[in-house]
C-alpha cells in the first residue's frame, strides 16, 4: 500500500482562491512579511537558507538577503530605517564612519532597538499553492525563541500579506475594496487584533465617510476616479488594507501627486496588514489568517453576494452604535464560504 504523501496533506490544508490566475494567466503569487523579536537577523536568515536553499548576502549589520532560494530572494532585517541606512552607509565606506558621536548614538539606538524593534522576514512572491511551505519557517523561528505580538504589551508586531490580484481593472479593484469594507468587522474579530496594534496608527480603519461613498449601490467609478476618491480620504499607508502599492503600480503619477512616501512600493498586490504575528504560540499557524484573507478574495469574486453585503453595510456605515454594538460582524457570516472557516 503506498505511503501517504505528508506534503500533499499539508498542501491541501491551504485552500486556493476562487480566481487563481493573474492577468498574464500564470498562478497568482503572494509575498508575506513576518515581524517578531528574540532572534537575530543573522540566525533568521540562516534558517531561511537551511529550509529553502540559496546563499546569504549580508548587506549590513541589520540586513541580510538570502539570494536564489527556491522561492526567490528573501530579505531579513531589523525593521528600523535609521539603523538600516546607517549600516548601508558604513558598508559603503569600508566599515567605519567618521563621526564618533554618531557611532556611539547608533550603538545605543541599536541596543534599545533589539529589545523593541522587530526583525522582519520579507518573502519573495511565492505561488499560492506553495505557501504551505512557510509553516516550516514559522516553526523554525519559534524553535529559535522568536516572540510574536502577544508576548508583550509593547510588541505591536504584524503579519502582512501581499496577494497578487487576478486583474487590475477598475471594477476588480473596486470589488476588493468593497469586500474588505464589508468584512472588516468580521476580519477584526477573527484576527483578534492585539490592543498594542489597535492603538498604533498602522492599521487605522477607513473613515466612515469613505465607507458611505464606496458602499453606495451606484458607486461604479472608472479606475482613475476610484484612485482619486481613495487618495482624497486615505492619503496614508496606515490602513489595514493599504491600496497605495497597487494604485501606484497602475497609475504612479496620480499617486505621487498626493503621496510622496518612498516606503510605498509599486506592485500588483493588495497590502493586507491586519493580522497579529503570533509565531511563538504553538497553536498559531499561517494558514489561519490565510483562510480569512481568502474570504475577502471570495467575496470580491461573487458580484451578487457582494452587492447584498454592500447594501447592508451602506445603511449602517455612519452609525457609531452599529460599529460598537451592532451585528455587522455576525451578519458577515452570511457572506463567507463555510468551507474556508
């Protein structure tokens, strides 16, 4: 009797999206960003190399690339712009900087940062049917002593997903935005977002005035108007679903006219940053937030169900009472696919 393929079982635990091809007809891909503390960038990068192959390419004391893994290039870094820029400058100048005071300041900041600032593993875009392999990386970092969001009240660490979209036309982009706005209370509850992350600005909810605009039944803008409306209400990266990367990808000039922030990367993806990164908890797995993200994907792919959801949410979008005490999150179970729960 043939031995069961364990990898096949693990792969099947990661369902695929209803629309699994990108605009070029290739399998859709996803990049992930995992934030944690308690493991050095060097040790985390070594685990990436051990699991997925490739070669270590140290960029500075605070950044290491893992080149040519079977998925592509990973980056592992201390998530603090000042230290990364200082490290790169030192490397460019042959290992030392002239200003002794700055050297001392950097050392002090680095010492504090290693206690508070997360290490971040940034994956390359990975085909969605291979994402299950990242569970091995979560287990490896956990085994090394990595600590996630809920380990301390001061750890506002997140898990970010950057899913490639099945199309980039205005209608598709609008549907994804509407689907997220309808599912946001449900996703917030499912993600059990830590208080330390709620009180930071990084995942601020969309303004209720924007919900009233986008969820109205006759909101069918062209792509340029969709982007303009978004920028008028959300000229910031600090949203649980950040649309700036994909909008910059399809219309860079329009975005740069309003948002001049070099951290906004142009890419054909959503930037979903709502979930915690609880990798030190043995029962936590990447597949759980992945299944929640697929509900957003599925609702965007079902126009009739999405229209019903928008109609319900439009009537309640400007009600503070509904946000605080209403049944929005419970009603959202009518719009999700039970097989993905």
